[in-house]
């Protein structure tokens, strides 16, 4: 409440906007300069740092706005339907990982399900209302409007996604391109020549990265490859699989962007009288306990989602506390072969 | 922020403590009287309502403390290990259900994993710090210290659990006793004479209710019955099952207080070379998608956890907004027979 107390005393705190005005740049340029990231020239960076010094503004967004204020709340806004949140293991495990770090620090998570269009406004309201000390940004899209809008207001945040999507923010990411390459090379080594993939929403940055890698590796290996877009739900995953199996000739192996869609595909294969893996190989992503409970068990690209969530939270605390926080590669998902992948029958 | 503005203007708002002092009762007695619940005499209730009128205090805790303030945040503190939160479907479906209501109202959930001993303090801090408009209280224990402490400070709250555990608070509950009775009668009808149950933590109010019902119904039917306590995790559920299977004679049917423990028991049965359901019947609780993914599929006491969470949230909004909010029976879990229950082999 330091901010409100200051306001009540009539002492307006110096903000990022004052620094930007004095340096003659936009607030986002200040953020970029302070984080020493590409995007402003060396001369501009110097001018911005000089302006910050002149105004007595510590070149650390988080520390300045939180001076004297305990870190107590971290924000997370997710643009997914509520029903899906409970059914898809990814977010449950990710949130659990975040909570494992928050619990140790007696902090709370402010969680909100939003529509994509409301994301910026929710974070702005949380941050400017003093309700969070920082946020974790997820499901980054290409040219995501959150990046300029939220760096412009000085929100301390960590982006979960590839650094190319994160703008001036620190990011925590998994190497999706390398994982897709491993998956495709594995299926090719088993002898598959017609492979398909059921992706998450196309507008998500990591879907685009995986699609590009999938197409490139399949092309290099001379495979017939295609991607069908779905939304991570069992319903759409099953439909996408059905669509692929109606094609002639049909794919002999399908990669899924999560585990729930791969589980649904097991049911669709049974509908078509196809035996998994003899007639059709299925490869899941994320590897929650779901993959080990099906019969056959599902081969998967394993990804320690709990630790990923914990690492995002740890990194956010570093950002909030003003420690140098470089973007971090959490891990490369690795292939766990189980009962749903095998050489094609023909 | 109405509260802080008032404080800044030097006008102290009338609180529940003033009403209690004038009426010569405790703050919890005021809460009880206002909600028209058993616990104070008619004369005392009249005295309390008169005191409230005299002080110009609207006999509606929530509406008075929130006057002019938009409802924006609901609190939920859960005393569970972080890792378990991600693996146990119950809480994520429950939270999804809460979020489905919050999303419609553009509200956030303040979520915190706590130690049992910190629950009161967390809710007190949230409420008195103006960080939540009300809370949902879960995992009620017998003689839960949250009830007197939080009704004493006028926290608008909904208790998830049997009304007998809820004190002056409105509760949303499932009829665990009736469900246990259905489960035991079903197993007895299949011919089982030695039945066991693996429960959640004994200190939880609903564990105690289920244990009492289990013992009573088994006694009435002349079954040999016992309950072993675990903590809802796969690890302890598997161990409890192993302990039961080492007994002579061993039970021919086991009921579990959630689904994760029943899934673990499938693995333990395989260890012992026992075929499910021929040698051993297993009956799960909650019926998440896990129960349909195992082979054999798990028979379960189905419980629409998503709707249960949504109902708890709707009821909390009614409480916060001052609408009459009676305790509500959400539903009685009902038996879904699948592949893990059958008559005993001998």
C-alpha cells in the first residue's frame, strides 16, 4: 500500500512515464533499455539511463514500485474455458508447481479465467490497483498485444514461452522445436512415411513453432506430413483424429500437442477398428499420469510441467526482487516410448 | 477501498464488534442471530437485532462491509501439498467450477496453499486487508477453528461440507452418508461379506461422516468391515491397499475415498496376482476421467465436482450480496458400476 500512502500524502512517485518523457521515448523503450535488450540504440539507452538517474528513479522497475512492500501475490490469467482447465492436466500441474514456490514464501496466486481480448486489461487492473506484485504470462501468441502493453506499464512479469515471443520480458521456455524434431525422427526411424499432427490453437506462439519444426523436419526426411488444428480438448482432438483417418491414404502415425487429445484418439482408433500401435501409432505430449493409465499406454514427449511452473515462479521472484534474470531454457521435452508407437504394419 | 477511504476521513465504520458489545454478546452470536440459525435464544436474537438497528448497522454483514465496493475477488486456501494438488483431479475440477462462475462475473480467485495451522490467519489477513470479498472454506475438520474465528470477524463465507460442521455459515454439501450407504449395500448385494474402506485423513469432517456411515451400514448388514486411513495420494492409497491385502482373511471389496487411491490399488492388486474384479472388487469416489481410462475401468461413486464448485461460488455471491442463502445439498453421489466390481469369486 506504499503507493496509496504516497498518493495520500500528496507525494507523487516518479514513474516510468516521467523517465520516458524526460528521455523523449516511449515507456516500452525505457523497459527495453533497463533490461539491456535489443530494440533501442546504445545512445538512446544512455539517454534513458541518464533520465532515470536524474529523476532518482532506480533503474529497476520492480524494486522501485515495490519498495517497502512485501511480495505477497502473483497473478495468472488464463484464456481457456473453465471446463477444460479441470480436465487438462497441463495447467493443473503447472499451477501446482507455481504454488509449490508460493507456499514456501507464504504468497498467494491471483487466478483468473479470461477471454483473450481481456488479458491486457486484467493484468493492468491487477498491477495498477496494487493487487499483484508481478504476473506470469502464458499462452503467448505471435505479436501478442500483452507484450507492448504490459512492458509499457512496468509490470514485472515472466513470459512462459520462447524468448522470440517475450519482447523485453524474461522468459522461461521449453525447446519445442527440438522436441518436435526428436518426435518426427523417431517415427521416421520406425518406418513411418505418412505422419500427421494435431496441434493446439494456431494463434499460440508455441503451436506455430512446433508446426514450423514439424514441416521442416518431415520435409528434410521426405515424409508426407500435415498438421490439423484443434484446441487441446478431447472433443476437438477426437474430431481431428477422425478427419485424418478418413483421408486416403491415411497417416500411420499421429503426434498430438497434448495428452488429452491423444487419449481421445485411442477411442477414435477403436471406432475405426484400428489397432494401436499395429495399425496406427499415437504419440502424446506433456506426459501426465493419463498417459500411463490408458491401455495401451501412450508414448509421449515428457515434460516436467510441475518443475516448469516452479521455475516460472522462481524466475518471477527474481524479476520482482530486481536480481538479474536471464531467460531460461527449462528443458527439452524427451521421448518416452510406451505402448502406442511401433513400426507401421504396411 | 471504501474501508480505507473511511479510515482516512476519520469516520470509523460500525462493525460487528460494536453491535456485539452493545448487545452484550460475542461477535459470533451476532452472526448466528443475523443468519437466523440455532445457537442463540429468541430473546438474545431480538436484542442483537435491536442493537444493529440502533447503530444503523444493516443486519447484513456482507452488504455493509462491501457497500460501494465491487465484488472482485474470492479467496480459497487449501491445506494440501502442492504436488498432490496437480495430481488429484478433485481440486482442479472444483476450482474450474468456481472459475466458471467467477469468469462470468469478471472476478478473480485468490488461491493459496497453506499449512492447516495457518488457515485462520490467511483468511483474516485477506479479509481485513480488503483483498477478498469472501471466501470458500474447504476440508472442514471436526470442531474446526476457522468457524468461530472467521465468523467472529464477519467474513462472508461458504463452507463446503455438512451443515453440522459449518457453524453460522451457509454450507454447500454432498450427502456422504447416503452415498456410503449406497456403496455398501451394493457390495453386499453382490455377495461381499468382508469389505474395507481406504479413507482420507481422519480429522476431516467428511471422512468422519463417511466412516460412521460405513460402520453403521456394514453393522446393520452383518458385514465384516474396517477402515484404513490414508491421505488421498496414490502412494498412501497403494500402501493402505497393500496392508488390507496382507490380512487373513482379506477383504473381497475395497471402497476408496477418492479416485487416485483406487487407481493405485489396481497396481497393488496386480502385484498380489489378484484379478480385478474376480478376486477383488474396487470402488472409487469422485469419478474423474481417470476412472474411465484404467483397464478395467473403475466403478465409482460419481460426483459432479465441477458443478459442486460452481454451486459453492454461486452461493458465496448470494451471501456476499446479502440474499437469503440457505445451506444447500448439492447432490448425493451416485453409483456408476463399471469393470472393477463383481460378485466375489468365493
